[in-house]
C-alpha cells in the first residue's frame, strides 16, 4: 500500500517548526524525508519511520521497531505524530547523529 499525499502533508505541517529545511522525495509510492539534506526517515504505508540513531532512542522507554518494507532494516515507528514540538525535537536529535550526505561527483 502506498502512502497518501494527505498523510505527507500532515507530517510536513507538523514539522513546520523546523523551517524550510525539510524536504522529501517520492520513491515507489512512499516518501523519503530529509532535514538539512540528511535522510532521517520516511513515510511508509502512512507510518512515520525514523532511523534508530542513539539520540532518538533516548526519547523512548520502549521503542517500537518496524520494517518499512520486506527485507529492509527496522526503523523506529513514531506514533506521536500529533505533537509537533516533540517531532521537531526528535528530528533535530536525529540530525545530530546522521552522517552528512555524500558529495556528488
């Protein structure tokens, strides 16, 4: 099942506190999410999934891992999408631990 444009729009609205530095790329019916050029997660089957980096794990007592698709590494399923401030803090924490994007040749 592909993710809906409406769910993407909702998540992007929740992340407005991060300014214009949030971007996305549609990929096979799903959406990859970037902050300041760094891939931090995506929307898969209308679920917000984020890479399980250490600063993000510290936000959760019992993190929920789910695979975005068959054969993929598990990611954190973020269910607290109604709390805009929480989401923005989470993405900032993820950004601090993610590698910079590779330079294109």
